[in-house]
């Protein structure tokens, strides 16, 4: 016979309500109590009746996750953690990709409004394209990433500070001609100096704009001239193509600060193709500390942050919103650190 919540409660020595709180992940349960309940769930091989639960409390047991580009290693790491940590709370995850089709965010929003999913975690690259700016009341939504807003709760890192710290690391290493790869694109027809293609009001993702600010602030404080290389695609192939062209037309910088680790891998490829040794002739740094960054040649210096704390914070905020959609929005900022490896070592 299928085990019930009452069976689990009896074995764990708690109330059925406490068992439900552990299964649903909405209400805080003390760790020692949660451990007893989870042990009882395992011993009884308890399987929740999601359809019955949905009829009782209006919940589906599913949340939605929308990321810009599932092809990239960073997205894979975030998705893995969301699925694993959501599973610990008894939630399933519907995954969507939004970079090429931002309207998919709106489709997920419609599902949340129809109670087909209980809440959403969104990672918009620009606020103007995001479903959170749509008209009408919002369901339970939490943002992860870089857009600046106060409409819903959000987990982020301080991109400006992190980029400033990485640029400062390169400066402290003695590098003076430091190029940034991944800065916002320049509108057609712009002109100026200091940026590949000119310098004027820029367009790009929220991350590119914020990281460019931090980079520029560090260089300005050191009285150094910025060298900004815009990309139309934040990808290894896009970076390899654009940086390769840059190396053909310009003197090699002392260092490249790449706004993601995937951009850094493309930059390393362009330098290898041009016969430029890293770090003997040029240093390279990245951002995100993806798993592969330890295994590039040479291993990559990068900006790191606690990915598990990042995702856990997002799920905590989502649980708050699912329990009470009128909860005041909160913002959690995850600390960052600079991980130094061989790619920025001085000769």
C-alpha cells in the first residue's frame, strides 16, 4: 500500500503539517527536523500525489527556469544546480531558452498565471525584453543575473565591483595596455577613440554594460586608456573571430580581460592562432569560473562566486513569493573573489 503523509509523520515523530512543509519547501523547517522527515520519506519510499496536492492547494509542484543560452557551460552549471536543489524541495523544473526568442519568457509567465507552474526563475539579458515589465499582476517570479530593477526579488553579484577588481588585479600585475572583450556594441555610425569601432552611447546586455563600467573605473583610476572590443555574440567562436581580427590590425595588448570564461577561451584560441604566447607575451583573464576554466591552456584567471549559494538564494526567494506574492521584493548579492591562475602570471 502506498505510504501517506500520516505514515511519514508517525515514523519521523512529527506532525503531518511538518511533513508537508518539508515536501513543499515553502516554510522553514529546522535542519534536524527536516533530516528526520527526509529519512522517513526514504524508508517508506514515499511518492507525493502531485495531482491530488494540486487540487487541494492550487499548486502544480513545478517551477519554470528560463536562461538565455543553454548551450553555454555557465548555463549548464546553473541549470544543474536549479534542478538538483529544486528536487530537494519536492519541485520539478520546466526549462526554457530565451536569448533568441525573449517572448518565451512571456509564455512561461502565462503558464504561471494559469497555475501550470507555481513560480518562475528568469535570467533576462535586458530588462526591456523581460516579462517582468509586462502589464498586469505578476505571479511568483524571481530574477537571477544582471538587470537592475526593483519589481521582483533578485539574486545577483556586484558586476561593477567584480569587473573593477579583476581589472585592478591586472594592473597590480604590471599590465598597462589592458583590452576588455565583450563590451557593449557601438551603434552604427558612431565614431571616437578608445573603443574598437568608436565610442558613444552604447547598447548591449546588462552584464556587458555593468562590467564595462567596472573595467573603465579601474583603468581611469590608474590613468590608463581603455581598449574596448565589442562582440555581437558572447561565444568562443565570436570572440575568436573578433579578437583575431583585432590582433591583425593592432598592437598586441599586455592583457585581455574577457567578460566571460567562454569569451576567454575564444580569445586564447585567437592568440594561439596568431602565435602569441600566454602569459609570456599577453595575459588573459575571464569571468564566471566555469568548470572548464581550470583546464584551459594555461589555466584561466577568473572571477568566481558561490554558484550553489546563488541558486539556493533564488529558490529561497521564490519560496517566499510562492507563499505570499505580496512579499516586498528582496535583493541578495552573492560575494565574488578573484581566482588567480597561470594565464595572468607575469613572465
